[in-house]
């Protein structure tokens, strides 16, 4: 199974600050034949289901504010929130879909406002 | 509105059974693989099972293999999860989630609100 490890486990940042969450996979999730990284990011606000933010490591889902961006390739990935807003509080998960038996998620990063 | 709506959760004793349902609306249900993903209280996301659009390919996490059965009725736009031999560690909020692109097993672009399963005596 591909193990996904996020860092940090929790993060507190001030409004307007940049917030960065890292995700590392135990093996590459880059599919060489199409040069795509099979990596997604989700946001989960308290009491809500996960919401897709980013797929293919860097493609923003429709309706997601452009302050959210994804980067990285192979085994190392980053979710960046360029200017933190109050509504961004929640838990963020990375997920690999390179192998789907099983799909695996990172353990989550809890983002709070300082 | 495109949505998934889970039901069927509840309190069940260890060793008992429960059947979850997930009703889909406003998209061509039969074209998409769908999955169950669970979240234990205060914990992260754990994939449970996936079924393809036609219903003839199914996949399970090792933790539920042999105890849970995923199925779908495309005529009713509904996904099911039959859970047998339930254990305390199966206690979780169970989400159904739709794969983003027809015919693939990619990321999930639509999630239901979940149904809570509690296994306790």
C-alpha cells in the first residue's frame, strides 16, 4: 500500500498569512505515460464532508478560490493557501489514486487561525 | 442539485449486521464508480470499498474483506453496503463518494453527508 504522510499535524496561522501543508507518499504517484501525478487534496470543515480542492496535484476544482494552490511531483507535494481566510479553518487531507486498491489518505492537517 | 444521500446507520451490537444505502441524484449514476469511505470519531479518512459503474467489479479494504459487501442498483440510482460481523472498530461516519470521471477510479468529486454507524453493546 502507498502510505501518505502529511506535515505538520496541525498548523496555526494569522489571517492573511500564507499557510503550507506538505504531503509525502511512500512511492511515486507520477504515472510516466501521461506525466500526471495521481494526487488530490480535500478540505473538511467541522461537521461537513470532505470537499475536493485540488486534483492531478495542481489542478484547482471548479469554484475553489485561487488562493488555494497545489504543487509537487513524484513523492513530495504541497498545498498552499496564499492568504488565509477565517473560512479556511478545517482539516486538510491529501489522497493518492495511483493505486486504488486501496486508495490511501494522509492522516490530515488541522488548520487553525492564530 | 447533484447529490449523494446516505441512510441506514444506527446502533448495532458487536457481531450484528447493518445495511447502508446511498441515493444518488442528478447525474448518470451508472456511468461512475462509487466508493464508501469512513471516518472514525475524531480520526481521518479510511477507504472501505469501491464498485464500478456496471456493478461487476468490487474492491475492499483488508479490514472489511469477507465481512462487508458493496453493491448497487442502477435502476434505483442507489449504492449499498451490507455490513456483517460488525466490530467496535467499525464505528464511524460512513460516506459515499463519487469518482470524478466516468469509467475511471480517480479522485472523488462528490461526497454525501454521511451516516453514523455505532457498534456497541
